[in-house]
């Protein structure tokens, strides 16, 4: 069996092990057998691919192709771009009657509809109002519609035949109205046997409705519909039960240019302007000119990427070509997308583009190239506008998807679906501050139910979200705790506050690791459900030092890792030799009566056992500590002075180890020093340092006190 997993670089190898992509394929084979699955995961921060399954094979992307359409548009078009529909009156006005030609030049504005404005006539009314404002209450002449902005055909090629009879397959033109669709609303007749009552909404006198639907007993819903291939004729038939309240169909309208004209004439009439067609009227001088833009560019992105509106995708695809080459067509749109890919350093041959919306089954893309596109766009100067246009759990086409994610803001995605094709691409934000660009596809899905395929994609996507944000709830808990301590000032007071707030937290040895970023210990990067002695110190110190709640994670990782670089080899494994010796967050205190000895920590053996190369030679270290008897003397005397919070290391008896345990020591005026620590097999507790030392008599050489450093 061929190896379907491709690893790129060391980072990719490490992360892949933690995402366990082999289990992804096993899951796919078990729930949607026979479906061809493609996956790519890429770090936006590094640009490196973390791992893939069939990432180099081409897949039909369905509507996820819109991510390319909108990316090219965002790259080339200004953010204030808006298609301009131009209206000019060429003729003369005679006693409130305009005699001449109204010329309307379209430039691909799909928002002459109810998508951006509640009323689909909003823009047409604005046009009519401008004419009426000239004192005109009737027009005698003709309306010329200039559609030269686009090169045909209006009907996209290479789509499946049935798509042209669906609302999402409406014809594309530089002038359009109401998504180039109409609604057929119908309900039962008054009696069984009568025809159903049906209407066209909105009715501008253009669509011809042939009603053959019969009212029958009960609640039967067996209606049918058919569209003429060229004329705006719709036939509804079949049966509707008399117990049915009502229903509706949204269907495309043939010849959108003629549909626009009918809607414009209707708007003129509604605004008090009578229109009398005079085909032979002569064109006169221009007496007025107006320009209309229905909606801003960013609204296009939302319609395309959030709601997957095909008409908007096809218009912006052609508009991009028209804006940059002078011709609006599939060919010019494709040429601009190929130019965009070249400028982004992406191999354009990895994409096969036949439209702007993804309906053509001839469209192809490689998962690994799709994530390269997404990663490039995340770093694009206008990338935030691009990402924010995507859907998400409960948003747009994600309205019913992944609703059980407790933190839905951790992902944005674009969905895709046509027959035997499902796609899901987008972004996952990670706890470590990276963003993952992800692309998943199912092709050749056979008889697997669509709902099951969607659920499989959502399950795998959710698994990635959780893997990249292991124990996110702990991170949120730390933020809440930090916000509750905004009135606690000073490092000492904050250390006392947070160490006290964590009392009662259960003990667990080694609860943390490097999550998906390393394969040796892929435990959470943040974990508040349980702590060991060191992670207790680290979490409390991170909250105490962080200047705001958003810096908690970074502060914690800088405390835990050398240079803040997450990785098992960079973790400060030894309390005194690494954690305190780093010198940035803590420093050993000199205490009267202490002593210094030499110890060599065998770090090379430690890492060798983990099969990690570690080149730094083991060297003796100075270990300063207060011998046990002197420590008991210190712990037995009430402290005199202002509040002080230190760390304490309980020195190991073995010569190859620096310390066996740690905690906080709270010094309050007039009281014995108190030890707060994560007690083995118990929880975070507080007791006098004296009592703890007494329990370790004969087993403990002594203690090292260390102070925490302000940043």
C-alpha cells in the first residue's frame, strides 16, 4: 500500500505525530467507505506544511474554489471598489414628459436585490427617484440596456444541466435584478380539486407562470416544476394537500437583461413615472447622468464566502477581469487569477479554473496548494478582511455546523458541496498563537449520504480545533482569574493572590507538555484542572507577571521554555539548573548560614533516554542551599517585615538531581513562614514550612530559597 502521508521538514514531522493523521484516514474509511479523502494542514506562521493526506492529488473543490476568486479580488481590487451602474437621459423634457432614450450601462453589480437591502427594488427606486426629481412624470421613448461590460455567454459553461434550473445556477449578466431569480409562492385552493393559488414574487410582469398544481385531500406535498430553457416561463404542477399552509420555490429567470428592464419599468411606475415605449425615438443630447453602486466590496466577500452566493462569485470573477483587462469574461477572470497565483509564488498549474463559484466539476485543486493560498492570504496586507468574510460555526453556511464547539471563534471556514463532492477549507487559530490553514475534501463519494459526509468533515475539523487548542478552557480560566485581580498591585501581592486562589487544585504529576507542537509529550500547553509542584508555580507566576490577560499564554511559555521557544528540548526540566538558573524570572537568594556545593546534572543522559540529540556537555553547577537544621531554625521563627513571597526548592539527596519538590513560601509579619505547594497525590495546600520540614526529617539535605523577578 502506498504511503499517503507526506511530511515536510522536522516541524512537520513532529506535529504530524500529534495530529495523528493516520487515524483520520482510518476514521474516513470506517464512516464513509470508498470516498477519496484529501487533507492539508499548514502553519501560517512558518508557511510550512505540517502534514497532508493526498495533498498532491487534484480534487474537485466545489464552492471552496470561491476562496481563490475572492483572494484574487482582494489582492487586485481596492477595498472601496464598488461596481457602478450608469444611467443617462438622452433627449428632452416636454411638459414633464421625457422624450428620448434612457441608457443604463451595467458593470456587474449583483446587489440590485434583497440581499443587501430589505427591498429588492431599493436601487431601482433610487434610479426612478432621480428621474422624478427632474420634474418628469412620464417617459416616451425607450430604455437601452448596455451589457457590453461582459462578454457572453450569460449562462456559465461546463455546469451540469440541472444546475441551470436551480436558483444557485442563475444566468450571469452585467445588469441583474433580485439575484436573477424569482419566487413562486403557492397554497392550496379553496376546495379539493381546484387549482392551487400561486403568484410570482416580485411580479414585474416578466415571468409567465403556468399553474397546473391541483389541490388534494390531506397534507400531500408532491408538487413539480419545470422551466423553459430559453423563455421566462415556469410551470408548476403536481399536488398540494388542502391541509398544507403554503410553500414557495425560488427559481432562476431566463434572460436577466430583459428581466432587469421589466423591473426598472415597474419601479418607474411605482414611483409615479409612466413609461410609453417608442422604439423609433431619436436620441437627443444628454440632459442628466447618474451613477449608482448598491453595496461596498466587503459585502461581496461576505455573500461569497459566508453565504456561498454563486451569482456574486461569478460577477466578481468577471468584474476582476473587466477592471484589469477591459473585458469581463471567464477567460479574463481566469487570467487574473493565474496572475495572482504567480505573484503569490504559487504554482498556477495546481489549479484548474472553469468558473468563479466552483459549480463546474472540471474545477480542480490540490489540497496542499489550497492551504498555501490560505496561508499567503492570512499574511496579505488585506488578509483580515479576507478571513473575516469566511463562515464559522453558526455563521452563514456554517449555520448548522460544529455548533457544539465551546469556543466557535477559534475557526473560520468556507464550505463546498456539489454532487459527490464535499469540501471544507479555512483557518484554525491555535493556543500557541499560530494559525493553521486547513483544506479537506471528499471526492467520489459514491452512495455515502451527504449528511454523513458533512458530519465526517465536521468531526475531523473539530478534532483539529481541539488538538490545536488543548485545554483551552484552562486558558480562559486564567484570563478570568487575571481580570479578577486587576486591583491587586505589585508582584509580591499578586503572587500571594494567585497562589492562594489556586489552593485546592488537584495534584497530577506531569500534566503539561508541548501539545501538537512536539511528539514527546503532547499534553496541554496550559492546564488548570490539576497541577504538579512546578506547574503550580508556573501558572501562578504567569498570571502575576502578565501585563494584561492576553499576554498570559506567552508569559507562561517564556517561563517554561528557554527563549519562550516551545519544544521538549527547550523546556526547563530541572528546577534549579534550568528554571531558576535561567535568571530571567527567578534568582537564588543568599541566606545566612547557607552553603554551596558542586553538582553535575546528567542532561545528556536525560535527553538520550528520550532519543533527543543534546550537544551541550554536562558541567558542574553551584548549588546554594540552607542545610536542614538551619532551615528548621528559619521556619521556627515568626517572620518580621513586610509581606514577602519566595519560591523554595527542596534539595535532592541524590548527586545527579538538583531538587525534588518546590512551592511558594509566604512570609507574613509576626507569623511562621507558610508553605503553599501542590502536595503529592493530594492538592494545593498550605501549612507551616516548619511542619513540612519536620515531615521530611532525615530525607532532605536542605532548602534553596529563590526570589521572583519583576519584568
